[in-house]
């Protein structure tokens, strides 16, 4: 039974029981996103931002054979210190990681799954995975996109990671019926930068408007999540040409080294950070903070929608 695997942090359980706002957060960003101790400092600040904006944070991971919904500071520090020795866990990996009782950091897809199991509807992250460049040959498409078609969790992000094919990612989401909503923008942001040249499905100008749409979608039984694309703040935006050149160089090196599958994103992000002398990592952290702020506001509005309208 599910209760034999699920461990919900008391503060998160109390918020869920009272119908209060809860915001899901992933753990791959701790283990694979940046070095220690910056990863732990960022994770703790992210949780504080969520609380400051009215939502109980629930950082999600697999530890000691349990699906942990909400981590202690000690558990966050544990994941941060172990870093890339922690297994990167998507949908297919969940039962293996559980049975072997090894630590697993959740990706966007697996965070959505575990959040959904706990009854959490809103999840904030950096960027979603998507269709990789050259996918017409490699068929490399992130499990994040498939999860968005089936799991009732909305994901606040700064768009798809700019190392991906953003146009094809949007085509995939359109085909599978996943709404892509732009928060105060009509363009899909490109992660480090505010514009990609591709339009979102609908522009939404407030957290309340987004929450009302999500409630209506799920009330109608329309299964699946939604992408809430929230551009990086203008003052934190990276230089578009610098990022473009760094991505091109990083992809060339990745191809030369034969790196494939789930190792591609960590390699590319680390290489881009190296090539931009840390500018991309700084932008990455800032956009996560911004997504958590908006995600918390949406979670608060959604909890009020359910309380007011039933």
C-alpha cells in the first residue's frame, strides 16, 4: 500500500490536511544542479521564499526506502554533500531506488508523480526537460513531457532548458493537450533569457487567473498538468549571444564525447556554466527563486479557490 512507502513531513501533512497552500520542489537541483555548499544554501533559501509567500515548501526525494514529501535541513545537507553520487530518479527508477534503499534525487517527472501521490498540485522548478536537438534521429525526448500529459500537477518554470529544441517541445505539448501558459508574457521563455521567439498558448496575468484555470481543468476531469512559463527577471537575464555560443560549443563537445541519455543535461549545464564563467549558474539560481515566488502565489490562490468554491 502507498502509505507503506510515503513519508510526509509533519508541517507539510498539516498544511495538506487543512487545505492550505503547499509547493512541491525537486531535489535533483540539490544533488546535480550545483556544487556543495551552494546547492544546500540555494535549497534552503528556496524553501524560505516559498514560506515568505504563503506556501509550505515540500522538497521531494527518496531516502532510506521512503518517498519523502518534505525534507529536513539535515536531509537536504545529506543530498548536497553526496552530490552526483545520489541516483537521479525519473519515473522508471522509482521502484528500483525504493527497493534498494539508496538515496534518489527526483527530476521534474518523478517530483510530479510523488507530489501527485501526496495531493500537491503545484510544483516550482528551474526549467522542464523537452525534445532534444536532433531528436528526429535520437528520439531523445524527456520523460517530463509525458508526465505532464498524465499527472495533475502544474509546473512553474522558466520554460524548457535552452539546450533543447523549444519549438519541437511546444509541438509535443500541443499534440498531447498540455496547456502552456505564459505568466505575464505571450512568449515561451528560453530559460536563461526571457524570449525564444515561440508563442505560448495563452498569456495569464495573475496568479489568481492561473489558479482558476487549473481548478476548472481538473474539475472537468481533464487529466494532466500544465506548464506555467515564467520568464527570468530582466535584471537577471543572461546575455543571449553569450548563451547561444556557449550552448553551441557545449553541444559540440558533448557529441564528440558520446554523452547521451540522462547524462546530457547535467553535462551541458555544467559546461555552459564553465564557458560563461559562472554567469549561467547565477542566472539559473535567480530564475529558480523567481519561479518559487510565483509558484507559492499560485498555490495560495489555488487553495483559496478550493476553499471558496468547493
